[in-house]
């Protein structure tokens, strides 16, 4: 497997983006395009031996916390299930850790059991999100915004 960092996000096949849950495809491409000038954002294509694109990852490097945070990974359907290519990507990440000052890889997922089988462990840190559609009134009650 070849992992190739790219600047041109148009190289990411649309079907890989379409299969990411709750993702607006156009907004995704636009966001990555806007972030490409920021060196801490890393987009990599996964290519097989025949140089076919079989997946991609979008990660963010945190040089202060010395972390590599994987935001998104998407693989072609034919490569899903076995975990073969994902295991190769994890080996790729391990090599990055060995070759740099990065100390750990973090990964946000809604499938923790799957990633635990690949060597990840649940973090003591808590992942929080802020949804602008849900505002809390002064009295503590949630107010839905549209």
C-alpha cells in the first residue's frame, strides 16, 4: 500500500466522500480545499499495488500536544471488513510516530470496539461537541435553533 499526501482534494474519489455518514459532499471538499494551506492538516490517499485509489484519510497534526489526530478515514467498499488496509494505515502511522516527535495517535470514532481490536484503547479524555442548533437558555433549558 502506498500512502501519498496530496494538496489537490479533487483527487479524492467522490464515492469515498459520499459514504461518510452525515457529510455534505460539496462542503467537505470545500472545507478541505480551504484547509490545504495549513500545514498541520494532512490529506493522504491510499493506493494499492496498481496505484488504484482505495481510500483516504484526513488528519490534523498537533505539534504542541505531539498528537496526530485522525479525523476521517474512508475506504472503497471492496476493502472494508477485513481491516487489511486499515491495519496497513495504522502501521504507517506507527512509522510516523517512530520518525518524529509525535507521541500518540488519536482517533474519533463511533465504532470503538473495532478500533480496540486494532490496538487502540479508549482515552481518558472526553470528546465534546458544540452544536449551534442547540443553544442553552439562561435558565438551563435547551432551545432549538434552525
